[in-house]
């Protein structure tokens, strides 16, 4: 007999509690069977015929039964019970199934509690959190300020500081000797003497012949600045004797003297020796690079 689990258990318990059945009557002999009149069994009544459907009903289609959206639930495996030992086995299986179901439910609850704790772990660690209000503003890049021509400004200031004026009076700064020399304050007379004697060798030379006054002034300023930057100490500036000028007088000689006095790189200058150009050139002593004299 194959019955579901709960039904089989209930039937087994009812059989165990029910009283024993009475003994069966003694079997009749063959003579008694032949002496007894045969019993007539009533004929079964014929089954009623189903009513024939009417033409209107036959024309009307039968409504369709809705299909099941899901498969039927699987039937539980049946157990065969023959004695009390099988009943005890069924009870043990039921207890194990119940314990297994309870263990699965407990594990599911613990997993859900663990996920919930992990989700709120940050808020539990830092305490109450207040959400910032969303201003719904776009982040735009601020326009950069216009570039300042710093180097251009510095160059203009340097040009103004290094500008050479033709109206500068150097008569009070020149030594009134036979050749007119210049030495900056703090420079002794022996410096001009040694410069005139050729103590320093001439390292660079600038020739201003054929240049106009503006061109000569710019060329002299660039030459002195470049020589000082390169560490040159002694240079010669050729301004000419004015033999080709109107009136046979030198035009650039006095101007070159004014320009050199205004250059802070110049420590001293003297008229060149006859072998170095004589009255048509000047020997200029520059200060060392990185040193500034008053």
C-alpha cells in the first residue's frame, strides 16, 4: 500500500489502537456447498445515457480552460509502512526534516541580519549622518585672469634705468689731466694709471665709425651690457678723431664719454695709447660680474 506520509502515519496509529477482529467462521464442506441453493445475483441496472446536445449547444464552442501558469507541485514521496519499526522510521524522518527546515530558516535569518548590519556599518561607525542639500548647480570653470606682461614691463624698466642721456654733464667727473680719464668713486688713481699702461689686455672692441648718434648710443649700451655679462674686464671703444666730420671736430668723442659715465658696469676709462688708437679710442675697465660698485 502506497500512501502519503501523514495519511500513512494516521492509518498506522488507528490500526494499532483498534481491537483485534473476530475469528473467521469455519469453512463449509463441498456437500454443504452443493446442498445450498444457488444464490441469484441481481443484474446491474443499465447506466443512463447522457443527454444528446441540442443543435444550438453544439454550435456554441465550449469555453477554454485557462492554462496553468506554473507546473503542478511535486508529490511527496510515499513510504511503505508494514509494522511499528517503519512507523518509527517515518517519525524520525519527519523530525529530521523539521530540524533541517528550522536550521535553514535560522541560517537565512542570520544571513539577512548580517547583510543588514553590513549595509548600516558606516552609519553605525560615524553616528547620525545629515544629507547635504543638492543645489542643482553646474560646476563652471572660472575664467583665468588676463596674463600680465611681466617680462615686458621689466625690460622697459631696465631700458629706462640704462638709458643714456646726451645732456649729462661729465666735466666734473673727469680727471683734468692731459688726456681726461674717468674713475668711479671708490676707485683709486692707480687703477687709471695701470689701465693707461696696458695692465689689462683688451678682450673686446667696438668701432662706432659711420654710425649716427642714435645708432651709436644703442650699439654702445648693448656692447657694454653683453661684455659685462660674459665676464669681460677690459674693452676698447673706437669713436674716431672726427677727421671726416664737418669742421674736423669729433662728434662722438664727448658723447661716448657721457654715455660711459652713465653705465654702472663701467669702473673707469682712459684715452687709449697711440698704439691702441690714441685720441680716437677709449680703454674701458668693467667691473667683475656679480659685483656692483657704488
